C-alpha cells in the first residue's frame, strides 16, 4: 500500500509540474490534478500521515513552480478537511478501512460530493492566496470555478480509467 | 502536566494542522519571489535540472515557432548592421570613436520553464551567477520586453515575467514621451493595462508603448506593446487603456538578459546626491 501510494505521489507531482502546469485555456483554467493523491488515500490512513503527506505533496509542486508555500497551504487545508467531509457524507455507509475512496466502492452519490467539496476548497484557497487582492474577487472566483471543473473532469477520468484494474 | 499531555494527544490533529499551515504561510509570505530568492538555491538547482531535462524533449515540439522568432531577430539585427545604412556623410562616424561606448551587453539564455496561466508567472533560464546574471537585470527577446531577474543561483535564474501582479514597467508613449505604467491584471496573457494616462492626453488605438529607460533595468525604447482600446473614466484623474503585448509569452525559446555596464556609475552618481 505504501509503495503504491509513493509511486502515485511521485507520478502525480511529475505529471503536474511537467505537463499540467503548462496547460491553460483562455488564460483562466489550469487543472491541479495532483490533489488526486489526497482524494485517493485509503480510509485507514493515520491523520498525521494525511497532513504530512499533503504538506510534502504541495511543497514538492511548489519547488518546481517557484510558489514556495502556496500549494502546500492549499493541500494541508484540503487534507485537514478530508476526515470531516468523509464523516459528514458517510452517514450509514459502511466501508472497509483499507480501501480507498472510489466511485466503485462508495458509489457516485458518495464520491461526487466528496470530490467536489475537497477540490473546490483546495482551488479556492490556492487561487485566492495567489492573487491576495480583493479587487480581483470575481475574476478569481471564475478561475476557481472553471479550474475546479477541469480538475474534477480529470479526477473522474482517472476514476474510470482505473476502475477495471481493481 | 499529564492532563496537558493528554489534551495535546487528543487534539494533535488540530495542532499539527495549525503547525503545517503556519509553516506554509510563512514560506509563502517570506521566501517568495523577491529579495529572499537566494534562500532556496538548492531547490532551484533541483528544479532547474529536472525542468532542463524535460525541456530538452519538449523543445522539439516548438521548433517551428522558435525558428520564426529567431529569424525575425536576425532580420532585425541585420537591419542594424553598418552595411544596412546609407552613408550620407562618411567623414563623421567611426566605430572606434570614443564618443561611442557600448552601454548594454546581452547574455543569451535558454528558457527552461515558463508559465502564462497563473496570476504570477515566472520564467527559469539556464544562465546564472556564473555567467554574470544578477538580480534586477532586465530580460528581453530581441527588442521586446520579457521581464526582470528576481533570483539567481549558480547556474540558473528566476525571471519575474511581465505577467505578474508585482510587475510594474515604467514605460512611455513613443509618439510624445508621455510616461505611463504598464501592468498585467490577469486573464489573457496577450493583453495588459496601461495606468496613469493624464486626462488631457489623446490616445489612439495602435499607439506604440516603449520602455522609458528611467528604471535602469531596461534600455530606452524596448517594445512593450501597442494600445488596443481605452476607457475614459469621468470620475478619476487618469485614464487607462488596454495594451497588446509585443512579446508572445507562450512561445519563448531563447531570451537575452540585459547587462547595464554603466549601472555602477549611475548608482554612484545617484548616491552622491542622496548621502544625506
């Protein structure tokens, strides 16, 4: 499990900094697929592992994009919120602790609000910290929404691509 | 004491969160873009190496546009060769005349990584302290403006692109030297904004904006862009306009760092008047 997660960590960071960081549609929309790592951590992950790995994840992306602390801050907030989001939407749902969140395991009605809430939170923090100005509130909000949609599209694509293997 | 320990143990998740978040924000606000860029030289080196390897491959995909830019630049340089000039009076001009000292030197550099899709964009180039690059030097491509060096390590440099919220270019209208400021307000990477145009001043779409040469970063006359359209703000003291950048930031392959060889002299002169 650890090995698989480590490979996923490195793969997602490289994918993000080498390819996805260079994608932009109309100057507004950039996907941040690396958050998939946090979404996909097993339910049984210790909470300190969750926070620390999220920090390292964001920090690695930061090193390559000269935004020291920016992605780290957003990822840590996202990781912090994850247990609360899970407990909020999982009333009555039972899952094996070793499995990871997925559409196949928990169903679309569970996974959709889970992914949407966390990705929106991450992008919101990320874009507003980057701009750090209230004068650009609405253009930034538009960027948050469009980029979240793009990222979520890729997250669901990744979900469907991996569903057969398991 | 034991209770305190139990308290921490019970709520460690919150404390760890606060700790990591604080560390991130300290990094974000202290060690960013500017003066402190030297702090993360080691991460710079690592990022430079990885980006360079990837760039070696991805360069092939943009050969066409790189070629176009280079050809344009050659054409421009050729038009400045002595052979391109019509000699009206051969008796007045010598190349080795002491009246003509070169003021600027250019260091060619390859772009290793570059973004246009963020609010604050940076460019990494493969020349560093070893090659004579220093912070706050200007970066151009041909005769068009690119940005300003904000961090230098041994082999690499970080350049703050014009596409950055902290980038502010002292520029002027070519037609009558009216000074203005050029900024980028996000969104489209081809379009920026010109601030502080006095009310009485007539703007026309297509007016050329060039650097003013006041900032000691860029030589005078580097192309910034052309006016696209403008708005008249009745309640304000200044008008503002939108500008189409001359540089295509999405296809940067090679750039040049501007070295002002008389910078020391200029600063000494300045300081001699400010010493009190």
